[in-house]
C-alpha cells in the first residue's frame, strides 16, 4: 500500500498533475483490454472459418458428394 501511495504522489508531482496521470493510466488499460479482445475475436473468427470450410468439404473428402463445379455456381 505504501508503494501505491508513493506512486500516486509521484504522479501528482508530474506536469499535468493527478488528473493527467489517472487518465493516461485509464486509457492505456482500456487500449490493452481492447487489443486483447480484438485478438480473441480474430482467433475465434479464424477457427470458425476453418470449421465451416471443414464442414463444406466433409462430403467431398468422403467421396459421398460430387466435387463442386465452379462453372455451374456462376
């Protein structure tokens, strides 16, 4: 607790005072949380794409469905 109070006093003594020190800390933690959330979301999307593609190919790999014809799909 003493270390936290010392850090707070140091922040108050810096240019901009207490308010600037708190807002900078808050912004950095919000940005870090956003970056972490975006990384998780990106990984989930990647895994979903792999899952969907695997389901699309399942019948073709087992030779139970004919291969897709790109000319007919157009």
